[in-house]
């Protein structure tokens, strides 16, 4: 919970910044919409910095790369690849989950930019697939009697070839911070389609999907991206 | 709608996402099963209670049970493949009689859930009653070898 708060603080600060920027730019660019401004199309590459923040605050290692291609005025095709390696120290089980994921889909920018601005507020959709492995290091036996000494039992087991597929609904935000550089954040609601879990353990965490809660097909995610645009076409 | 309003909306959504339910193991989930013993008369084979029985694990400082019963469920040690108990009949009387009993088994873990973790189930290999020339326990029979629930007794103790 604490870690989450630390992260939200970052995000809130970021938002406040964006809100101010947005406010100022709107005032500055209130001239009539007569001039047709050339809009840049291009491919953008980026990195999800939230992973780097998590590497400081959690027992976690990972990277996520992002790319999008603007194909219409408001439509972007998006691809994401990433790798997560997350240790989960639970009250009952110490385990680790590591693997890679791919996400593909689109973003639709529904924000009407004042002329000359290239901010986005978008809805996104992704199809995602993850392939991973899990490990159990030790566990506490669930025994209510507690007559015998009851500490953690070290009993290593490894489960390979696990997988999951899910979809993501995204609400996100991108602001141009300088020429061809964008900063953005997105909020994701993940809905599991299927997952392959081992016989005698559960998928407590799925790379790309994040924490899996009990009896719940939904998950959430936050990204905090920095992207660079390689301009290709001007329209 | 303008940029400000959108931003605020997204901000509110961030707070909603930050609320994660705590995973708590509900006691309705069956925990590690105990071994259920039933005391029977060695002549008639009918249920017969043991007077003033004290059960204590060997190497355990606490008494597990003290009283008069015709069946009892005892916890097995999850750290080892055997548990040893002292069963004393007519405890604290001048007819006190202590028998030592050893349970040998293999352990298997069973995953329950994120919040409850693992429970243990057992496969009973054998039961040894240490001969002390004045045993009150005459025999034991394993009726259900696999201890994975507490529905009925697993072992009959003849006395």
C-alpha cells in the first residue's frame, strides 16, 4: 500500500504539471482556427518508466518498451513488449514470477487539440499474451491447531510453461513536452480471458497483467511513459 | 469538456485503482487435517472411551488433551515424517499407565489459495506402539490411510 502511495504521489505531481501546462497552452493558442496547421505523423518509441520506479520501491525487475504508429488523425496502432521478474513475499508463501509479454492494439485520441498542439487523451484497447514461469521457495502450512512448532517450510518447486491471455481497456494521457518528445500516463483495466496455472500452485502475479487477486478476473495497471517520435509524414 | 475536467476524472480513477482488497484467509477453508483416532474395546470391537486420557506430544512441552473420550483428532507434525505421542490412561491416579505411540507417514502439500497458502495431507505408513510390558493399548488398525479430511476416523485404537 505504501509503495502504491509513493507512486501515486509521483503521478499526481505529474498531473498537476500537465494541468497547468494544458491551461497555459489553451490561453496562448486562443487565436481563431483559420490556419490549417501541418500535423506530424510518425512512429513513436518509448519506455514505461513506472517499471524503473518499481525497481526502486519493490522487489522487482522489469522493462517495458512501447511503440505506436499514427495511422489516422485520431488513431494509433500500438505495440508493447516487456519483461517482469517479481518476488512476492506473502504471509504464507514466498514465490517468484518471471516472464515476457506482448500487447497489441490501438489508441483513439478523443481530445480536440487547439491548433498547433499535439496532446492526447485517449481510449485504448489491447490484446495481451504472457508466457512465464513461477517458483515457490518456502511456505507456511495452514494449520489452525498450531500444536507443533509451525514455521516456514523450505520446499522449492518450479513451474514452467505457464501462460495467460487478457484484454486491456485503457484511459490515457499524452503531453508533448518538447519537439518530438512526449510524456504520458495510462490507467489500465485488465480482464483475464484464460490462464494456465500449475496443478499445485496459483498464478499470484502474471508478467504484464500484474497482481492477480483471488476469484477475480480483473487486474489493473499504471504506466508512465516517455516516448520519442521519429517524424515520417507531414499532413 | 476541457482538458481540466478530463484530467480530474483520470485523477479520480487513479485513486479508485489504488484500493486493493486485502487477501484474508477465511476460516471456512479447510485447514490441514488432523488424524482422527477412535478408541474401541478389544473384545467386543465396540466404541469404548478412555478414562482420564492425557495426550502429549513427545518433545512438546504442552499437553494436547486431558479428559475422557472415545475418539480424538490429533495434529501431526508438519516438519517431519513422524509424530510421537504419549497417551496416558487414568492420568494423575495411582493406576496411571503411559504408552508411547509413533505415527510414520509421508507428507504432501496441497495449494489452497493466495491467502491461505498450502495445507498438508498425509499418507500413513505405519503406527508403532512401544512395548513397555504393561501396555494399555493393545493394537491399532489403520482404516483410512490417506488423511486429507476430517470426515470420519482414520485409525482404530484397541484397548
